């Protein structure tokens, strides 16, 4: 009886992998794609912030506002 239960368990695991593997693969690809898009957007924002010139502030040599 143990052999039958082991074979049934192995068959159910293999069947589950065959059924759910494509969906799991698709989910992983979507998550990785979203992560890449978020990372690229963040880098673009940092670069744009670095490229914009900073307006000089009106301060005197002591650091007081004029």
C-alpha cells in the first residue's frame, strides 16, 4: 500500500508542476520586467535631477540671506 501512495504522491506533484509551471514562469517574468522598469525610471529621475542646474542663492560671505 505504501508503494501506491508514493506513486500517487509523485504523480500528483509532477502533474501540479506541469499545470502550474507556465503560470509561475509568466508571473516571474512579469515581476522581473516590472522591477527593471521601476529601476530604469528611478535612474532616469536621478539623472534628470543631477542634470538640472541649481539656482544660486542670494547669500553674503557670512551665509546670511540678502
